[in-house]
């Protein structure tokens, strides 16, 4: 009978110890609800996309809808390795704040995560009680960081200037446009002046040919005055024989030159051809010097 009483007493003491221990643990560590990382558990970055070597700020957000004022530390990890931590304090009743850490991105795969550690409830009077969180882990963000891409070399935009002559291309630069327009205008003005002179000269040659055909020739002894051809006039016959073919050749040359000046594309091709021959000649002279 005595042994049974001892067993009962021992069992009672054990049960009392377990009950006290459980009550003490419940009083020591609380598990408040509605606080921690925001439900979406997001992690974001100060810039996106980012590349190897970029200085990045990693963000997350925590909230506190409980009745307690809390404090603690948020730790950030890259592939499970601690990269930084931030202490925080957050009032109850709907408080929310961003938390962040600075990081230099490295090339390769990264799994960024965050969690709350050392959480404490701040009690009135300056005391602190530890607490456990159900929502202490932020969602992971997986990224592959690449090298900084090589800069793209922008080619100068080339456009056709409708005010310049027949499709001459120029670079879109204000100074270059001004120089090109000035040069083209001067060349065109020169071509127009020469064209007018050619037209005048053509009319003179046509009149001279008409005079030759009608039997009138210029008399050198009379200062170039046109005189009527007479029978037996040897000088007049000679002028007709030698002058008429030459006048037609000269007129054909003037017509060809006038045709080139009227068609500016052909004019510029001829001009560039002449410049090419001049430069080629000078280059050969310089090499032979």
C-alpha cells in the first residue's frame, strides 16, 4: 500500500512539473498573428534589369496588424549566404514599412531571400518578450545576372535632303548640313551661270551658221563685220569651206555641255570624274617625286 502511494505521489509531481513547464513556455514565447512579411512575400530591386557589377538595393516589406509593438532583425540571403541585415521596429495596429539591404550583383544564378530573426514584443515599461512568427520568411527571387552588354554603336542617320540637288545624301548634323548646302548652292549657281553663257554662245553660233548658209561671212579686214559673199571672192570661199564645219562641231560641243548642265546628276558625275582624275594625277606625281 505504501508503494502504491509513493507511485501516485511521484506521478503527480511529474504531471505538475510538465504543466508548469508548458505554462512557462507559453508565457515566455508568444505567437502573435497578422504580422511579418506582407502576404505576397515579394522581393524587388532598385533597378531592373541589372547586370554584373551594378550596385543594387534589395527591398521587401513587413507589416504589423497585431496589438503588439514589435522589433527584430531582417536578414537577406543570396543562395543561402547572408549578405546583410537590418534592424527594425514597427508599431501595432496596421503599421507597415519597407526593409532593404545594398548589394553588388555578380554574374551567375542568384536566389535572393529574407527572413525575420530575433523578433521581440515591446511591452509597456520597457520590457521585451520573444515571439515566434508564422510568416517570418519572404518569398525567394531567382535571377540570372549577365555581364553588362556591349554598347550599341549608333550609326549616323542618313536622309535625303529635298532642298539639295536630286538626292544628294547628307548626314543629319546641323554643321554638316550647313556646309553641304553652301557647297551645293555654290556649285549649282556656277552651273546655272555657265548654262546661260552656253545658251548665249549657242545662239551666236547658230546666227553665224545661218549667215554662212545665206552666203554672208565675217570679213576680218572689216573688223569682223558680216559682208555678203560675192562671186570670185576667194577669201569668202575659204571662210565657208573652213568655218562652216568648225561651227557645227562647236555648236555640237556647246549642246552637249548644255545637256550636262541641265541634268544635275550627270553634271555631278562628270564633276566627280574630273576631280578623281585630278587627284589620281597628283597622287602619281607625289609618288614619283
